[in-house]
C-alpha cells in the first residue's frame, strides 16, 4: 500500500469514519442548534426551465458529515433539521449519539420514519485486528442483524480492499471476501456495497498495467457486490493516477465506470471540490455547489440513461464541513435547484 502521511486528509477520513461517531463536544445542545439553524431552512425553489436533475425522493445525506451534531444533540434534532431541508434519505456512519445518550435501533428507525427519512445504507468497517470488532470480517451476522433492524436496503464499507496488500492476487482475495459478504446480505434482501476513496484507482504493485479498481470490478460478482461511487474521491483518483508508475498516460473518466456498469452503482456520494492543481489531491473539498464538479451533467447523465430502470440514490457529504448543518442546508438547496438545460 502506498505511503500515507499522518496529515493525509484522505487517510484521516477513513480512520475517523471507522471510529464511527465520536464523543460530545462541550457546547450545550440548545446553543448549538440555535447557532446552526438558518432563518429559512427550506430548499431554494428550482430555478430555470426543464425537468429536475435530481429524481424526487432520492436525495440523502451521509450522517458522517453531521457527526458533530449527532454526538452532541442526538439524532432527533438532526433529523428534524434534515426534514426541513428537504432530505429524503439518510446513510448511517454509526448508531450511537454520544452525550445525547443511548438509543436502540428500533427507536432510531422510528425517529427516521417520523421525520420522513428513509435509512438507505450504512458504513461499517471491512476488518480489524481485534477479533471482536464490529466489522464485516469479525461480526458479519451482527452487522446484518443491525441492518435488518434498521430496515436498510444497503449495507457497505468505506474501507479499501487493501487487507492483503496491493497486488492483483491480494485484491482478488479481498474480492472473494466481498462476494461472501454480498451473498450473506443478499440472503437477507440487502445489497452489500463498497465506497471508494482515491487509492482504489492506483495501480497494482506487481502489475503497473492494472488499475486496482478494475480488479475489484472484475473479481466481484455483480449480483452480490455493488459500488457506491464517492464522486469527489473518484475525481481525486483521476488527478492522482492519470499516469502509470512509469509515466505513461492512463487517463480515465469516473462517469464512464458508471455508464459501463450502471446497475452496480445504486448509491453515490455527492461531494464537491474546488480544482487546485497545487494540492496533492487536485481539489480542495467544499460544500456541494461551491466547487468545480459538474453535478448537473453527472446526475442527469446517470438518471436519464436510456433503457435503464434503475434506482440511484444521491448522498450529500463533506468530510469536515465548517458548519455541518449549514452544509446540509446549502447542499440540499443547490441540488434541488438543478434543472435540465433546455
């Protein structure tokens, strides 16, 4: 696996996500909510002509983006805000709420229902050195039990398949494990998925002609293993791995993966970035609508694929927003405002 420094924001994102939702900050719930709630929380009216780019009922948010508010206020006040902002779905990154106190899965599912939010998926770790860890490798049955208790249609991991290394055979081995998780999930009526960062688009250490993401696609059963494309990190991968280790060009377009395998991408992370070639990632993460990723093009292309009757779900996310509730409100308003160009 390539070297990642302790200051690497991509690695930090993965490690903190594995830790799920953190402990509380010091401010009171009332003060936090009051400071973060805008005067007008309703999504902005769609501007322009044409049909909406975003399919009705398909806008979600990854709750990792709101982990600070969940861990201090609890799920209920956060869900109330998301309902006001016009969200339809939620994707979990843990089932605890820090200083807000314990909550059962049944209560959590009920809260979501009461606020018109459909739990669409959840991120769980792939593996850990701890045999008792809450991961697919160590606790598959419990992970799937919890997914069923929450009524999830999808259950996945944001861990890259580097468990056995970065060779082609290492990723084939990991792919077989993913197939096992996918089969177990399918038996319960749930789809197993993997969420990418940028490292998945790097090249195999023993074969620089082979992109590791292509190994994952080829070696996982399309009826058992699905993908959640994090669009921002895919564009970072496009920037970082546009050349093979020997310097020969190897460009790729993230959208082309989806167009080639549309049924394999039920979920997407809608995350934005400002182009910055001086940054090692090529982008600086920002709120959805404030960056340079063309979401009007991306979402409309996927949504209106001819001959496809697929249910794609779009989860807004920001790894470290300056104000998480403001991020959620502004992202929803922007995505609701997108219209097909006439």
